[in-house]
C-alpha cells in the first residue's frame, strides 16, 4: 500500500455468486505483461522469474480477478546488492478510483536488510534472498491481514462505521513487477542502483488462491462447505496470532504511518484508530 488512500473502496456482487480458484501452474494463472523477454515462466509452469537491467524491468498479472480471498505466493528476492530495486507484489483494481493492497520489497546494499513496505515498514527476521518464503494476503469483508510464512505482520480492519472506506466493491487482479526506483527506494534515494550488478532477478513459485472470482458459476459463500475451506471469509486473528503480530511489530517494524506526525501534521487518518 503506497498510501492509505489506496485502501479506499466502497458489495456490487453477492459473495454467493462467486467461485473458488485454487492454484494451478503459473502459466495457467498468470500472463507476462511487459519486459520484452525479461520475465520468464520456466519448469513446466512451476517457476516464474522477473529480471531488471538498465534498459527495463518486467512484470506479470493474474488472468483472473478476485473479490476477497486468501492469496499465497512464494518469492525469492533479488540477492546481493539490490539497492535501488523494488519488487512489488500486489492486488489492484483499475480506473481513476482504483484500490490496491501491496507488498513492496525495497532492496538494499549487500548485508543490509530488505524493507518490506505495506504503509507500515518492516525488516524481516530472515534473509529473503537466500530461499523462497510465503507472502500471503487474506482479504475478506471484515479485514485485510498480511502474513509472512504464516506469521501476521499487519491487520487492516474495516472501519466503515468510522467513515473510512474499505475495499469491497472492486475486483482486483494480482500484479508483480521488478523495477528501478533508485530515486526513492533505498535510504530515500541516497543509494543508487549499481548497474554493474545487473541483471537483477526475483523468483516466484507455489501460487495458491482460495478466492472469489466474479462471474464464476461456483459458490463462494461463508455458509457453504466445500473440499476447499472458505474459513478465510470470516478469518480473524486468534490470541496466539495476535501475540505473533505484536512480536513482529515490536521487534521488526521500522515505520508506522499512524505515528508519523510529520506526515500528518493536521492529525492522523481515521483508520489509525483501529489499525495503528
């Protein structure tokens, strides 16, 4: 989430009118959208890679749109000196009032931690370039929860009762891109991309979407029992998960917009009451 406004949305469709999508091979679920050959789907559809050089980055998007779901993807980020690069993995609708739910991974100098940006920012408790790790989004009518390897790092609750809009009307595709943002990504743009390290590469595998797909004829209802659990439709953090969330935010959060008085000198956004 590059800004809290990207979560602003205001149920055109009934949940029961939607279907459930379960992960297939990546070539069945995604299409490469840009990069002039820099993005590749390999290993019979089990692996997708994006690359970035001085001429261009690359990206892909999902073939399906989703309105609520539990989305999982394993990523292995750009290794070594990744300063200036951004690997973005996110849900987004289209149009002038589009909505967006983001993971953004901001590269750094070798040995320094990546920054995971969701409007809150975190340093991870492992090296995200050494192996694949699972990054998940649960999006239902009550809340959005960001997970890393099953550990919640951020919860964004529906605060419509307080006048805060919430994403529930516009279906979103999944997008990902690897691109150069050395004007801001690393230490506010002080550290530039070292193009002698190019091409930079990020990898993806093991996608799964237990999610509602508009226009599908299958059922996606919280009252429906299927072979694939719909429990995410009412998912909330239990006491153990709440403690894990507090642990992450205490030890690994490096920025929280809800305490940034310089950014909001006239007062914090209303959603900060429930989502700080």
